C-alpha cells in the first residue's frame, strides 16, 4: 500500500514537471511568434539581426526554465546566473534572464529587486554612443516582452506585470533625462561632434517628450546665438545645427504633440543663420575691395591687365547678384570697381583712348536714356540701338551698368513674344566700333 502511494507521488511529481515544462514551452512558442513578427516588420537589416540575437538569448534562457522545476531553487539560481553575466558586463543576457523569470513568477519580490538593480546599472552609462544604442535596445526589448506578457498573463498577475512595465518606462525617462543633461555638458565642453551624433541618432526617441525637445531646442538655439556673435562663425556647423532642429520639427509634425513652441525657435534660428550669411558676404566684399586697393598700387603688364580686370568683375558680379546683398553694399562694390578701373584706365586706353572714352560715353548716354524712360511699345527701337553696342570696348563700370540696364529691360517685358522681338532685334544689328 505504501509502495503504491509512493509510486503515485512520483507520478504526480512527474506530471507537475511535464505540466510546468509544457507551460514554459507554450510561453516560449508565443514569444517565438512575437519575435518572428518583429523580424518581418523590422525597418532595417540591422534590426532583424538584433532581433535574431534576442531570439537566441531567449531560447537559452527558456532552456534554463525547462531544466529546473523546483521554484525555490530556480529563482536564486537565475539571480546567481544573472549576477555572473553582469560581472562579465553581459547586461543583455542578464536582463533577459531576469525578465523571463519575472514573466514566469511576477509576484517574486527578489526578482523585481534584481531587475530594478539591473536597469539602474544599465541606465548609468551615458557617455559612449554605442553603449547608448544598446541601452535603448535593452529597454525597448524589455517593454516589448512585457507588453506581450500582459496579453498572456493570468489576470491575477496583471498588477505585478504592469509594475514591471512602469519600471521600464520610468527608467527610460530617467535615462533620457540623464542623457540630455550629459549632452548639455558635452556642448559646454565643446564636443559638438559627439552632441550632434547623440541628438541625430535619437531624435525620434527624444521627440516623444515635448519637454526634452524644448530642452534640446534651447541647446541648439544657444549654439547658433553663440556662433552669430563669433568673428568667424562656421556656417557649416550652423547649417548642421539647423538641420537637426528641422528634424525635430518633422518628428513632432507627425505626432499629436503641439509644436507651436518649436516653430518659434525655428524662426529665430533662421534669422540667426541669415545674419551669419550676411556677415560672411560682408567679409567677401571687404576682401574684394582690399584686393582692388592693392592692385591699384601695382604696375601691371598691359597684356595681363584685361584678364585681371575680368577676374575681379566676375567676382564682383557674383556678389552683386546675391539676394542677401543690400543696395548700400552693391553701391560700394560698383564704386570700388570703378576706382579700380579708373586707376588703370591709362593703360587700357593707350590705343586710341579718346575714341574709347567717346564710345563709352555714347553707351552711357543710351543706357541712361532707356533706363529712365521706358515704354514697351518702343522695344524695337531700343533693340536696334542697344544692339549696336560692342561690349568688348566697354569700360568695366560701363559694362556693369550695361548688364544692369539690360536685365531691368528683360524683367519689364512680361510677354515672351516681346522678349523674343527685343533679343532678335539686338542680335541682327551691326556692331559699332570706337
């Protein structure tokens, strides 16, 4: 009789082990399907590889559960194994081991404390961008598994599982806040490249919090304000900074978060960059004018002088056509070019200088007349007279004035047919020489 009872007890124990193993296998199969779904939906090859690594680790961890049926010995054993992984800096495996144990035994306080300790250790490293990537991956993996467990768990375990989910969210928020603080420290230290790397890589994650975005936008705005006050601002860095700010705006535009606050900062950044661009243009103008002053004091070979003048004219024309240049600066450029040309006028006019002067005066009179008195109905007359001008004989300043008047005439001709008539009339005129 005792032998029968003992045999029955052994059978019951075996039955419990089989049942426990069966439940663990079912849990594993469900997670396997979730992971396969993640792989299918992954946005990149890298995401798929990371998820496969997660699958392999999950298999190894579930084997641990399937090999042990004694709950009292299982939990200390899992914690011990996780501690061993942590000592080797293998936080991914330690995290998954405790997480799986928590899903199986959600009411165990020792497991929860261990999981909290692991997460606290994980979120303490915010210096290495590669480490930051893995930390977010671990936290996101934990959230994915817990969300899956909430769908499968017994209702009585729901509060405990939810507590784990809240812990993950709290640690993520804590990690993000610490990361933003570290980004500010790096900015103050002048490590702009590292700041840009961190902010660009995790812009999508930061965009889930309007407070963090506002904080980082303040950082970017202060950087641009600092650059705008610099004697030699880096436009490349300014453009890069503005690009990051625009990425925040795009991310918020796709969410339900009010992005009014970010638009105001974007407008201010745009204004600062425009000021920096104008400052750079002013430097280019100063540089050109300084070169003209230097060249005025040199004695040039007559054969090289035309090429030198054309080089300066091309640079001046490029600056004059820039929409950021104001009228005052344009006048300055014209004035400096005129002074430059006047200095070398004697060399240019050695051959028949009087005829050249008369020719350019004749051109100036035509240009002044048509710039001040303009009628669309007289475009044929204008084309005939302007078409006689041979620009090869024009002085530098007259050539600039000629291009200016011609462009103004074209702008005033709204109809395409009028433009064609004007251009064709000019084209078929015989050029007048000095």
